[in-house]
C-alpha cells in the first residue's frame, strides 16, 4: 500500500502535514488488516468480507468516481463472475483460477455487449437501464434452476488455490485478499495518473469539452465500464470461493445500496476511499451486533443523510485531490 | 409455443395488470412534471398500499373499502413525508440528478426494510373485492377483480384529467410542468406543488398496489419490479405524458402476458425489462414522443 502512496504524493504540495493526511487512510487500512491477521478467527472473517467488497467498490469508483458515470447494475457482473466460478468449479470440477478467469472473461464480454448501447443513454434512462440489467441477471440466477439451483443456491465450491495447494485458513484467505486489494488499489492509482486516467477526468468534467479536445469519449467510457465490470466479477468470484456457497440474494439490490454507501463513506473519486469505506461499513455493524436485521435499514438511512450533508464522502477530508 | 386458444384469455388478464402498470407510470410522470425528478422509491408506495390494506383488514378488522381508503390516505401522507425529509433537502441544495436517484433508491430500501421488520417476510394477499365466479364472455373468463381494476383505473385517470384541467391546483401543477421559473414568477408556490405531486403519485401507487394484490400476493420486496414496470410504461408513453404512460402500461401488460404464455411465468420480469431496454436503445422518446 505504501507503494501507491509514492504515486500520489508528488502532486501534493511538499508539506509534512499534508502527506501525513495522505498516509492516514493507508495507515488505517494496514492497521485494520494487521489486527485481523494477528487476531485471526472472527475478526479475520469480517475483514475478509470487507476486502471482497473493497474490490467491487474500487471498480465502481473507476466508473463513477473517475469517469463520473452512473451505473446501478454493477452487481450483475459480480453475479456473472460469482456464478461462473461456482458452476465451473462445483458442477464441472474446474480449478478455481481458470474458473475465475472464465468468469471475468464472461463478465467483460457481457459488459461489452451491454455497455455499447447502454452508455449512449443519459440521465434517468442510463440509471434505469443499468438498474434493469442488475435485475435481469438477478432474475436469471433465480429462474435458471438447472444451473444455479435458484433460491437454494450452490454449495461445495472449493477454496482458492493453485495446483494441490489450497488456501483454507482464515489468515491465509485474509492475506490473499489483502494482496488482491493492494494490487487493485495500486492499479487504480496508476490508472488515475495515466493517459487513460486523465482522459477519464476530462470526460468527468465535461463530455463536450473532452470531445472537443479530441478524446474519444464513448471509447473511454466503455473502457472504464469494462474495467469496473472486471473488478466486480473478480469480487464475485472471490466471494464464492471464500464462502463456498452462492445464492441469488448475495448479488441482489442490497449489494448496490451497500456498495454505494461504502463508496460515499470512503469518498468518491479518491484512491484509498473505496477500501476505507468498505472497511468502515463492514466493521460498524460488528460493533453493535444483534442488529443484523437493521443493517440494510441503517445503510440506506446513512446513505441518505450523507448524500444530503456530506455529498463528497467522509474521507474527502483526507483527500488532497479536489474532485474534477 | 403454447396453445393459441389461450390468447384472448391472456390478453384480458394482461389488460388488468396493464392498468396497474399504467397507474404507477402516471405516478412517475406527475412527479417528473412537477420537478424533473424521477422518483425511484415509487415501488415502495405500491408495496405499502397492499401491505397496509392487508394489515388494516387483519389487525383492526376494518372492512375492505375503508381499509383501502385509509391505506391510500396514509401512503399519500408518506409521499409528502418522503418529499419533505429526503427530496426537499436535496432539492434545496441543488443536488445532482444522480444524487437524487440514489437518495430515492435508498429511501426505497429503507421503507422496504421497515416493512420487513414490522410486517414480517411472509407473502400476504387480499380477498377478492367481489367474491363471485368469473363471468364467461364467449369462452373468455372475466373475473370481477379485473372489472374492479379496469373500472377503478379508468375512474382514477378520468378524475386526474379533470383535476389537471379544472382545478386551480391542477392548473398550477401543469404550469410548473411547462416552466418552473415562469410559474414561480406568476406566484405559484412551486415547492408546495412538488409536495402535492408526491401525494398524488403515492396515492396512485398505493391504489395500484391494492387493486393488484388480490390476484397475486404482496410482500416487502415486490416494490422494485412494479416500479420498473411503471417506469417502462412511462417511457413507452413518452416520459412526462401521464395518459401516454397509461397506454404504455396497457401495452406492457399485454406484452408481458404474451411472454408468460410463451416462456413461462418465471421470466415475466425479464420480458418486461427487455421491453425497457429495447425502447431505451431504439426509441427512448417513446411511442408518442417525449413531452418536452
């Protein structure tokens, strides 16, 4: 995680308190993961789930934060990735890694087919179109019983591993997920400063202006959508391999609200925001357990309050970048 | 493909569900015209209509008609509360369209969860309004519930048309739809019109939910699919045209019923959503053209 720090810091004014503020989110994430790794057991499981969601939210952030687009249907790609992994390993006995790759390929292909017409839409149409895509995939996972077992769900999905070696321990899974999240964060930090990232910033600022500068707007939007779908698919696959079970509810509408809450808490358009948000939102309900039923209620209410009073997210306090 | 002799029967039942989608679609248009907002919590009103009526029937032993009327009134009030608590603060802060969508979608989830906590997760239903065997019209069975649905919907549409044309408030709301700034300059309280639009829209949604519940079931999570169907109806009719939305709803109902006949009931939502995507990609301004 410190490596991505060195990417972001050159643009910051060289004042010590500022780089301290940049380091804070990464320090928080490292501390939480380290604590969970030492403690093992239940804390490790909670943080593992948070990291799985973090992968999804990093993808969401690429599309919504960097490119300033709207999608309420990214859960569709998590479902495609998750179910491809689950079906290929549990039913057809594939190795997890090729199954994950197949899932990602499928999700990206679907995103390409869906994104091409959908991303031409604007405003409410885009919002409702993407929401519909999430629902279509949900309905298919429910109804295609011969493959997905409907509401019953698929179980007996093997844990991740290469060759004969499987990661089964809590700590092993936690460290593996931490590595994946670190990689994805590094990727998004590199992307932010690259030619693609700058093009996306331009698109986010004004599509017309970006087009006037000669940026192929549609192509960059699609690219951000595909990257976002790939990360969503990865997160879906990681989920099924870590839990060993998948059902349609996992990737339902509540996932959309949950991940948006994470993105807003962490700070939309920032590098560290998605991970910070995922950890905070996953840890909060653990501090007052027994309120499981109230979780979605609390997330929804918190999201509304935040949209009204802190529309740029809580960790925008830590961000040195102003949103484009 | 199934037996063709079922087609008239299927079309008749499609007409019923189509009226319901039409009412929900009108709800979308009324709010959109008053404010330019698309209320993604519209489904919550539909769900609450059915659930509240069922609760009033069972817990307080009210007869069906008063229970339904009380439920509609409560939901209309909730629409105003939603407008005051969620939409108004964002509106005053000039929130982006996306923020508004996300906030109303979050409100939908909150209302769903509260309903789940209060009412439980078991599907519920309402008795038929008139419990008599269906009427046979040249081999097609027409249930009394269908007559209730079509009759009440047409009545609601007519009442709405009269409201928009004849009353002061209705005319003021139409003025807001044409140009909010100009309406405000004429002394029309635009923000009060927004609250009124939420109340009307919520009442229409609740009515739709109550009418359809006896033919299927209701539960805390039926809202979103209904909302999307209503949205499709509004798009097919050309967004912002209430009566276009009603026709759009009828069309969607018919298409969906035929899809059920062809592919089975499980895929009815997929069929509706496919209609949505088709319209979005090919003709986003709807069959009649957009209102503005």
